[in-house]
């Protein structure tokens, strides 16, 4: 189970990030600086394996949420630098929750419960169909309105299983 942590803010810089010594990864990695408006700054290392929800293209000035593994080692520098696992470009027409969902499809923070419909698309991050039960897994859930209960309940627009 991944310990998903997030940081939300506006992209202020996007630069090439070099890994290795021979330049074979040149152009494959970027360093994305995100500021939250309250003085918080984070650098996300974006790799070819970083998953962008809805395959959105991001640019300087976009509001995003970056998800990273809170248990992964990080260099002790300022601003903090995290390996981005998932990037979500903010959108007024949908919500996104990245979390572990238990056997009742309740998120680990207890804030969201999923009500699956027969038409709810469930896929892997490579867009291939996922035919098993999504319970007890790390999920990327794209959804709209919720109930005002605790936990809030929703019928997702789409579920992506993070294996």
C-alpha cells in the first residue's frame, strides 16, 4: 500500500531534470516547481512513469495536485523534492481522490465512499479494463457530486486501479 501524500498549488517553473551521466535520459525528466500561495513550495520530479489523470498537459500557471509516496526517501534540501507518482490538473467539473479504498470502498481517511454502478468504467493506468473487484486497492477515483454524509458517497465517473 502506497502512503499517498499530496501537495496542491500553481506551477511556477518547469525545467529539464538530468539523471544519469551520459545524457540518455535528457528530455525524459522534468522538475516542476509548485507553490501553494501560503509560502509552501515543492519541487516534483516528473518521470516517464508519472501518471497524468486524463492525460492532461500542464503548463506554468496551472493549478495542480501532485501525489507522491510519503514513505519514499527524499533528499534533505529546500524546497522539498518529491518523485511525482500522479499529477492532477484541477478542473471545476470533476473531483479526484487518490487513496487506498477498503473492502467497503471507503477511503483510508474515511472521507469518501464509492457506490459502483454497472456502467462505472474501471481500468488500469494503461487504460486496459480491470475486471476484478476494486476493493482493497490503491485507486484514482474521478467523480462529481457527493452526498453531504460522513463519509461522503458518490458514484464515480471513472476508477483507475493503481497496481
